[in-house]
C-alpha cells in the first residue's frame, strides 16, 4: 500500500504524538506495577514522579480533539431572545405589506429605468431638487400627488405599539402592582443602570468638570481648546478625539472631530463612490424615492432650522437608498433586509434582490437624522460619508427590536425601559400621577428618543447632545435627557389632568439647555 504525504512535517508531528502516547501508556503500566511491587518505596517514589506523570497526562489529553458544539444560527447570534426575533419579523412583515399595497394600488413598479429626457433633466436639477414640484424627478405627477403618499409607509407611533406589546413568555409578571413593580409600558426584563452606576460611567459630565455648552470660557482658554482639537485632528487620534468630545466639541472644529471619531474620510475613492451612487439615482427611479421626497416635505422643509438644506437632504438620502455598503450592518442588526423578486419568480431565491439596495425603508422623520449634519458639512460627499457612519453605528438601533447592546450602543427597547425606570425610581409621584390620568410618560418621550431629539431641540443644543453620543459611543444619554426633561417640567406636569394637557406642557423643547439638565439629573438628584 502506498501512502502519499503532502505535508511531511504534519505527518511527522502526528507520528510523534501517537508514538508518545504509546510510550506514555507503557510508562504508566511500568510505574504502577513497580509501585505496587515495592510498597515501602511507593509513596516517596510516587511523589517524586508526580510532575512527570502530570506532564504525560497533559500531553496525552492535548492530542485528543476538542469537543465541538453546533454553531448557533446567525439570527440567534444577532438577537438571542426568540420573542424579540418574532416581534421584529412581524414588524417587518407589516412594513412590507404596506409598501406592497402602495405599489399594487397605485400601479407603480418598485423600480424603473428613467427615460433619457428625465435623466438629463434630473442631472441639470441635481442641486435644485427642492424647488421642483412632485413628479419632476420621481414617479408621475398623479402618483406623487396621491393622498396615500402624503403619509409615509410606516410611522413612529406604530413602532411604539410593537414595543409596548412585547412580553417574555418565560417571565411571570402577574403579581399585583406594588412600589417595587414596574409601572411603565415596557414590560420586558432587561438590564438597566441606576443613577450611581451612571455617575460612574459619565464621570466626565460631573458638576465639577467643565463642559462646552455650559461654562465655555472658564476652565480652558478658547485658544488652548482650539490648539488641543487641532493637535487631535493632526495626529488622527480617533480614541483621543472621542474622549475629548465627552465634554463637548468647539463649534468650529466639531466637523473634523466627528469625522475623526467616525473614521469617515473624503478621499478621492470616497468621492468616486458618492458619484457612482448619484449616477444610480439618475439612471433609475425607485418607489422609495417618493417616500423620501414626502418625508423631507413633511418634516425638514417645515422646520425653521433645516428648511434651507432641502436640496442636501434629497441628495444624501437618495444616494443612501442605493448604497449596498450599508447592508454590512445587517450582520449585527436584528433586522433583515427586505427582498424583492423578479416578476414571475416570487419565492425563488436565485431571483431575489434586496430592495431598496441598502435594505432600509425610510420612515416618517428619517430625514431628521441627516438634517443636523448639514450645519457641519457643506460638501455633499463628506456629508454623505458622515451620515452613513452615524446610521450604521447608532441610528439603526433606534428603529429595530432588539434586546442587547451592540458595541455598548443600546437599542430603542433598552432606551425606553431605561427612561421609564429612571423616572419611576427618582420621580415616583410624577410617574404615578401621569399613569393614573392615562398619560404614560413613554407615549410622550418615545418620539424624542427615536429621533435622538432631532427636530425637538435647537440645533446648537442637539449637536452638544450628539457630541456626548459619539464621545461615550452610546445612545443611553438620550434616555437620560428624556427623563431630565420630565424632571425639569415636573411641577407643571403634576397639575395636568389628561394626556393632551401633558403633551402641551412638553410640546416646545427648543428653549431647553441640554447639559445643565443632564448634569442636574445625574449629579444633583438625591438618592
């Protein structure tokens, strides 16, 4: 018999191991037989040979294959709790059903190639899309003006109902309500942090530490601050920039620091990628383009701060919908990118494609994730690069059902639970009062948190909040601010008698100062 060895060294190693095992067995047999034959010397001999026996045993065990376990399915790795996965799947089905119904009822294809005339017109109008009426660069005029497109495919209020209905089938929550039970709408047993733990985690926000946004001219002279930021940008030290932003970024250097923290670049290849996405927009029209157009018109265009950036918003969001690089975040996102099939091939995976190409269906308020960034970046390719990184790191967590934190970034379920527990623990009378009049605090605060307060705070205060999100690489500070807002308006809220009046008290947040509220709530609250 002929044995062919491709790797002589590997063969030699295996031969040595097996030979050593045989020698080990013979040695064990000989030693034990000797020990029993010489009882007077057995104990001392055994102790002297114990290290040698241990070594033989270790080498013998190391040559055996390690026990293997079947790998968990990918969806289990992304979301370990079955009831969370089920809720996410059901939510995705509702979104797709809404989109398919719109497509069928209006007779609009999910995608179509633009005629040459339309391509040329869109190319010429690329920087002035906000001045056009519906139908100039999306689907036909009659389709865009249809009242069913005046509302997005799904709204934030529907998302909140999914979270409220979440229940762990293995958790008994049937006990009577007491001071120790949770009074809020989120009834899932997830981990959250209390005030002492947060004080430790957010020590840089303490009352004794200087903060940009409160005492900008007290602890560090402006020239020294600029010098520090310039050195960080020059050294390209992302970790140091992130640490620095925990106390706020100077207005003039925020754009560079954020790009550094996010590892976002604007190299020629990045510009080329943006131009390729732009070409995709010009050549093909997608149904989601209508949703983007309507969302911008219903939100940012009506905002006193952001209406001037309408053109930028169209450019960034339309390119974003075509960017297949965004699909990479689904490897750690509990959601699944929606799929479309070639006509007549429904259900055949070989003919399935992700739709839209980035796997993200825009919802009501989606454009507000981009709008604040327009104050920092005036170059579309740079603006796009930073927004994409912000989305795949943070914003996607606000619109998917998940139980765990990914890279310390908590999802919307954890944020809602954290908000309710902070409020119940430190303002129990207010929480109980609002609960009794049918004005559960989460019903008011949910829309703030799901947008990371974009569109509710003044822009300068919002950017100070987002400084801390990037600095701590966590969205948890959003839940803290939401609880702090209720604490700040507690006196007025204790006098309301309905959900409508409570919403009126909290309708305008544009005058609030973010950092004083967070500092007082975290570090001046009596525990």
